[in-house]
């Protein structure tokens, strides 16, 4: 809202942090779909359940940290962009590095899901 008051022609570039924060939710959806596709009734060991729980926490906490970083950087840099056009490239770079935190959490969750899939095949921890 502040950018629209200061300079209405810059609104579309000002919503970049909002779009990047929305991508973090998609990371969580990807992890949820992949984990739920690997769950089978009757042959789901406890070990795989705990690994899946950790994978979800990994993606969730990394996305939470990335969302906080995107929120702080996005707020201050959009305000600065309203006053100075040259800050836009720096804003995008900072937002990309903040988004990378969520991406790292997604990668760790995918790796943990692979471990849980192997444990399910072997039957590790089934009682």
C-alpha cells in the first residue's frame, strides 16, 4: 500500500516479495504430496514415520525462516525502491538468497524421504 501511494507505476515490481513468499507454500505442498504417496497401509514402519515427520519439519522450519527473511527484506527494500529505482536489483538478489533457505529445506526433505522409502522396502523398524 505504501508503494502505491508513493509511486503507483512501481506496484507490479513491488509485489515480487509476495510472490516469492507464496513459493514457500508450494514447497510444503510438494513435500506433503511426495510423503503421502510413499505411505502404504499395513506395511509402514515406525522408522519411516519418524523420518517423514522430520522431513516435514525440515521443509516447514526452513520455509518459516525463509518467510521471515523475505518479509523483513521485502518490507524494507520495497520502501527503499519507492524512493530509489536502483535498489531493485539488490532487492531481488537479497530475496533470492532468502528463498534459497526454503529450497535447502525442500532438498533435505526430499533426501530424508528417500531414506524413508528405502527403510520401508527393507522393513526396518517394523514390529
